[in-house]
């Protein structure tokens, strides 16, 4: 049968369409093969997990509330057996110490208006939820925490706060803050190394006499006794402090607006010049200044310190 021009045109169009389909299909298959070959096993490429959200951290907060114990109250830094909050590492107005608040906020008058110190000498972690409630009511941009020394400083090592109790109280404190001030940042200081303080202070005759009055007896009691039993007692206290710091680190890590100091205060080696000349245990003005430096460095760092 004779082929008409219309038939030829129809057949040519069909051929072009078929060729186009084959090219498209081949390209798609080649794309799949290329991806499989790149992995070397023919398996489809896996998606990379999404990065964790970056914590929200303001490196220049403009108001500060402090909670904790006698160290944050400046105890024995100015007058014997008395608080001296003006030299507090956290909220003090002393221009020589240059507290964290002074370094962040500026002039002493501004610090007095925009900082609050709710720490209490003798406080332990069980007192922290109440202090946090007072701090949260001020809606500060930053809350500083230094607590735990009094939980380890007992009449005997057996009476120290248990690690479970410590964790429960600290978690409750963070919960108390978050209910009222959900966006407040928290800077958590590690507990100082009490054994290092004993090692430094025991060389001073006056310090040894003062310690006999009962200051941190679990660590400082019978300070000249280096028998195995005494050393075992001090080791128990030391290990409990290490455990407390682990709790502070772990609980803080679960809050995007909390920053632990990475153990910086625990690792700091206080010298005699940095201890109170009245009790050779609490930080002096010089010691408070060192604590302020550590806090400022960690609060203003681009990244949190490694724990």
C-alpha cells in the first residue's frame, strides 16, 4: 500500500516522541546510578541529622540577681565574722573587686539599682528554691548561683547532703525560676575545692586556731591530723564536692539558658592572699576579685566552657 504524506508525518512525530521519552528516562536512571555509585553500595543517600538548636545566650545582660551562700555575701572579706556584700564577686559595688555586675552594668549607682543579692551565709542547696523565688520576682536578665560548700561542710562527713537530695533541690530551684522568669539566664559556679583550701590554709597558725571553732569541720577539723582515717574523711568530702559539681553541670546542661562554669572555680588554686585573714577559708577581697574575673570571662564568652 502506498504511504501517504500524512502517514509519513505521523510516523515521524511518533519517532521523535519516543526518542524524547527514552532520553528522559535514561537521564533519570543515569542520575540514580550516579548517586548510588557515589556511595559505592547502591543505597540511597541518607539525610544528615539537623543540628541542635543554638542556645540563646546574651553576653551582656543588664540586670543581675545572685543566690547562694556566704561566699556570695562576701563573708569575712571586710570584717571578722560578718557579711560584706559590697565586695561580692557577683553583685558588689567595690571598684577594686570589680564584681561581675560592675563589669557588665557599669557604674556602682547603676549596679545598686539593677542587681540584687539574695544569698545567705550558712545557706545550703535546700535554701535555694526560696532564694530563686525572690530572684525571679525581680525578672533579672541573669541569675548567678554559687552553692554547695555548706552541703559538704558539716560537723562530720556522714552528715553531708546526699547527692540525690542535692540534685532534687537544685532541679526544684531551676523550676522555681522558670515558672516566673522563663527567659532569665543562669550562670552556675562550681563548688570550690575544699581540700585545696584546707591544704593552703593549714599552713597559717591563726587559721588553724580559728578552724577549731567549727568552720567546715568535715574538712578542716583536726587540721594537723594526716592519719589514714583523717585523710579518708577529707577524701569523702572531696568526692562529694566533685559529685555536687557533676549535678550542677548536668542539670544546667538541660536548660538552654543555663551556663555552668566548666569547673573553673573548683580548679582555681586559691593562695593565702586570696583567703580571708580572719578565717583562712572564705575568699578575701582579692579572692572575690578572682571569682569575678572567672565569672565575667565565662558569661561573656562566645561559647560555654567545656565541662
